[in-house]
C-alpha cells in the first residue's frame, strides 16, 4: 500500500520553543494532506487541511498562528507548533489523499509524539 | 458525513473470526463505508472500503447490508496483532477528510 512517513516520530522540547513535524508521501503525489491531533484515550481530531500551493484550512478552535502549516510540494507538508506549551503535548498524525477508486484513499503517517516540558 | 455507531469494545479468541458491527442508518447514496484501525501509538491503518457490494481483500471482508444502514467488518482468523481500535467511517465523494468517532476496541485473547 501507499506509504506516508512522518518525522520525527517523537520529540521532547522545552516550553516556549517551536517544533516542526514533517509529513511525506513516499510513493504518490498528494495535493491534499491532513493534520490530526490525538490526546490519550481519545479519538483523532482533525486540525487542518493542507493544500499544496495554497493556505491551509483550519478547523474551528485551532489557532492558525500557533500551528503553522506549509505544503510546498506535492509530497511534503510540515506542521510547526510555535511557542509550544505543555498543553500542546499530544500525538500528531498526518494523512495524505491518493486519488483512486470512489472517493480516493487516505493513508496515514506513523504519528509524531510531542512532549513539551 | 453520516454518523456511525460502534460498540465500545469487543473480545475475540485468537484464531476465531472477529465480526465488528457498525450502524450508519443515515448514510446517503454517495457515501462510502471505510474501515481503519489504530494499533496503540501508531497512525491509523487503512483496512477496506465499499459502497454497496461486499468487499474482500487480504486483510478483511466487508459486508454491507442491502439497505446500507449497517455493515460488518470480518477478520477471518484473528491474531494477537489484530488487537487495536477499529474505526468505521462513512465518507462522501465530495469529502476530502475523515472524521473519526470513538471506534471499537478489539482485544484478541490468546
């Protein structure tokens, strides 16, 4: 199946610093990628939709100035958590859409666990 | 996108078939049924999807009722590695993303 890779898989940072997470589609091009956040024992919550060559679309309640998204190429989207605080500690997951049968398929990265001290 | 209802948790004996139900009574004609699973601390893994016909692949079978208001994911011979949270999602042709519910936590017991 299609592969989507995230890096880093885990990161620990100090409060107030910024952290960048990369999401790459390794064997297909993706004009659209999605960023999710998942807190312990909860389901995935969509944060934003990343569109290649244009601004990301954020879900209600997600601060666009805090979670910067860049989708500069058809295979790479980045999420930067700016001025991170302990409440931003979470599991961040990206997905990429591959065009195909029906609605197209979404493939997910392995996730990136952020811990802010 | 239509809402789905799944049992919170299920157990299955190793080697037996695991049958995971999903209700989607408000599904519309152009919405597909997708199944994903998430093993602890990993990203969701695509399993299978279908519109109205039953589907089978190397991982599982998807049985959709004739009225499309419910479906069942079948793992024919469950292994311990199938322990995960299984998400049933309905998604229309115009929808890009997936909205995850709470899913079913399947525990495969030795």
